[in-house]
C-alpha cells in the first residue's frame, strides 16, 4: 500500500514519495533474500550440498549500495513538517 500511495501522490512522485517507494522496495528485497536463504537451509540440511546453493543465491541477490539513512531522513522530515503521514492515504 505504501507503493500505491507514493505513486498516487499529487504532482507525481516527489522526493518523499520516491524515498518511500525506494525504501519499501529495498526492504522487501532484503526480506525476500532472507526468506530464500532460510528455505534453502531448511530444504538442504547437508552443509556441503547447501553451500553452492547459498553461493548462487548471493550472486542472484547482488545488492547495490543505497543510502537508506538519507531516505529515512527525507521521510521523517516530511512527516514532522506535516504532523502526520506525508502522503495521501486514499
């Protein structure tokens, strides 16, 4: 729902909406990769067989650096300025 609200922001995706969407996408990606690791470890209990699969998962995950602190600061500053969630809830 955060992505939908950000995309529906009046005047298009401003810096706050963009920060919300980017942060949400990064955190969702991290959760998905963590879940995939847990699934591999649960499905393949043998450590020797598990290692190559986890190595392949690391290659697929290929995280790019992102300034999440700056994104959070953008969102927090807008929230404090507005005194509420800065994006429309409709």
